C-alpha cells in the first residue's frame, strides 16, 4: 500500500478507539508512524502529539455536546499535568532512540493490560487532591515524553480517584488528553525533525473522522469487546517493538 493509504487506514483505527474508549488508539499512532511510514522515533512522537491533539479535541466536542464531561474536574486534573507534559516534551528529543522505543513498548504493554482488566466501578464522588495531582502529573509526563494521549491511564484514574461515572470519565479524559498533548507539542516546537505533513495531514483527517464514528460505535457495541480487540493489537505491537530494540 502507498503511504497515503497506510496513513488513512491507521488514522481511522486510532480515531475509532479514541472516540469509543477515550484512549488506547493513540498508543498505536507512534508505532504506525515508525514502522509503516518510516518516521524516526523522535519525529513520530512529535507527529503523534499533533494527531492526538486534533483528534482528542474533535472527540471532546462530541462528548461535551452530549453532556458526558465534568469540566471542573477535568480542568483540575489536566492542570496538574501541564508542567510535566511541557518539561517531558522538551527533554524527549535528547533521549537515545532505543530507549525511547523501549519506553514506548512498555507503555503500550501497560495500556493493553489495563484494557484487559474489568472496567472499574465508579466510587462515591470524593476528590482526593494529592492522588488527583499525582495521577495528573504522571499522565502529563507520559504524554510529553512519548507523544501518547494516555487515556488508558486517565479513564481509570478519573473513575477511581475522582469518582466519575465511566461514560463521563471517557469524555473528561479527552479534555485532559487535549490539554496535555497541546502543552507537550508547544515544548517540541522546532524540534520535531522532518514531520512530513503530506502524511500527517491525511492521517489526522482520518483519525478525526474515525473519532466521530467511534463515538457512535460506543453506543452499539460492548466496550469490553472493543477493549479486548485493541488490547490484543497493543500487545502485538509492544512485542514487535521490544524485539526490534533487542535485535
């Protein structure tokens, strides 16, 4: 397949996951850019942030329109991650590529294992500031360093730490992802290398359209089934990346 077709297919899959699950698909963006479209790891993580920011903002609008968003809670959670996302984004370009790839593989495996676990049940609404700040900062660091949205971390944290309902947590996670990704992207301005906009633009466009479809798909299919499918894909990707680093 041509780079354009590969970009469109990969973008659609990533957008579908973001729209339906509030995360997970963005973890596939970086390996897709590296192994399918020949980006360097540094350029791929920067391009991933562009794709994740645009797609998350689009999916965020759809969830906000349906009332599935806790604005104040999401803003507090996101605020804790802005500085870590910015600092990690600024320092990511200085890491050796094998370390960056290995770290990304570990995060992809963690995302898969998180998806294979049963969805957490919402706790009584009770904000725990210290835990919320810690979770937000950790998410911001992962976003800035590896160019992923981190929804697979944000959603369970919003449910377990802040007591949101699952549907509301998915929508609120998109606010957190958008803010953190934008902060990390600002930190990387001028350091992304050859970003190849002729690939990023169609990739992003397909992801945005996929996010709208994912939002509708979430209302029709079992969330657990979709999570297991994406988890299997992520585990495969993580294993491939580890083998690539070792060899």
